[in-house]
C-alpha cells in the first residue's frame, strides 16, 4: 500500500487515534495521581464497579460519587466515554477526582472491556450513541455532562447533535478529523478481524499490535520512515492494554470501523450545547485543534495542555468549564 496520498498531518492524527496505552491524553501522568484528588470532607473517593442490563447483556461500568445523585445543588452527572479499544479503567483517576463533587461514571463500550458485544457487526457511531442513551436511561439519568476522548469524542459529538436535550455540556478531548483517503486506508488495514487459533498466534498479534501503535504510525507500516521517537513502552503498560484488547479480541474492530466511517467534519458545526475542545501537546491529534475550532460554533473555548500541565490543573480546567 502506498502512503503517498496521506499527508504527514493525517499520519500524526492516526498516531493519536492508534494509541491504546495513552488513548486519553488528559490521563498522561494520571497514574501517579490516582487516589490523590481530595474528596469532600478530606476522604478518598473510591471507584465502584457495577453492571447495567441492556438488551445486549450486562454492560460493565466504573463510577464514583453515587451518593451525590439527587442531592440539592449537586452538579449534573458526568459521563466518561473511552477511546477504543480500551475500557473505562483509563478514567479511574478522573472518576476519583470528579466523584468528590458529582456522580461520575465510565462504562465499557459495547464489545470492549467487560461489556457484551453488540448484536451485529455493521454498526455506525449512531448505534453507539443509542447504546449510550440506553445506558444512561438504565441509571435513571435524564440529563448529564459528557466527556469523550477520540472515539468517545465522536460518540459525544453525535449524541449532543441528535439528542440535545440529554447533554448540558460537552468536553471533546482529541478530535479525530481524518481525510477521506486516510479513512479508506484505515478501513482497509487498521483494524483486522482477529480469530483465536490453536497455536495462540492471536496473543502474539495483540502484544505487537499494542507495542507497535506506540512505535509507528500507522502501526501496520513498520518502515523506518514511519518510526516515532517514542521509546518502547514498559512491559507492564503494554500488558495492561493487551488485556483490554484480548477481552475484546473478536469485537474490537467494530467500533474502530464505525469511527472511521463517521463524518465528524459535518457534525461539529451542528453542536449547540456549550463545548470545550481540548488536546494534549503530547497527543498528535493536537495538530487538528485549530481545524476543530474552525468547525465548532464560534467562541468555543479550548485548551492545549502542555507537558508541564499537572493532572490537578487539567482537572480544574475541565471542572471550571463544567461548572461555569
């Protein structure tokens, strides 16, 4: 396959979309901050795990701050939507931080983490929007704020456009704006359907898939020209992401392909709720921040987080927007 038709900007964007271990740029450095966010009254906010039954089966989710549901003057619940493939585990530090003031929750997307697979493979992002609405309904949540990263941002944008009465404020962290040519290449090569075999080669594939997403962009082109400057990730970091991939081995590709087919360029100008667009300077998707702002409604606030920005500072920036 030739990459001549794909610009370096597109490839930088792909590198961000391809990243599993750092799929939520806001979470960079959060591993060291986990459990440090102060809770109301000075106690640590604990993250709970549970299931909600949808027609597909039991959807797994993490949450914090449930006791604040229904309290007078409590902020609206906050829905975290992860990138794929992955799970809500990437948001545990954020759940601890925001759970000190509101009910915050992060479900595993259908076909990812510990959630059941979707009923069919030919899904579009609209189907994941429908699942998100049904999940919120199962928790009795009529209106909420929404934070989405990468694929999660795509779900959030479409949800806000199609169901404006459900979302009050929207945070888009890393907006995947791909060219038509890059989309064609992604659909053809990025997310192959994997079937377990008797020799366990799918296990080797998953390890290389996760590792190479950090070393090359696109990951399936391992030429020297596509080598990133990133070092090889620590084995423990790779293993955590591989575990997510193995759980979703036979279904991980469904959400990816739906994301690659979505026309996010057409959705952003249709947003009517307050929206905050963010990116990390270490996230290659940051190169699309200006384009996303041009497409979004005039006056959309934004933030480009640098390597010097601490986890607490990022939480305050997002919290300031949500509470504004």
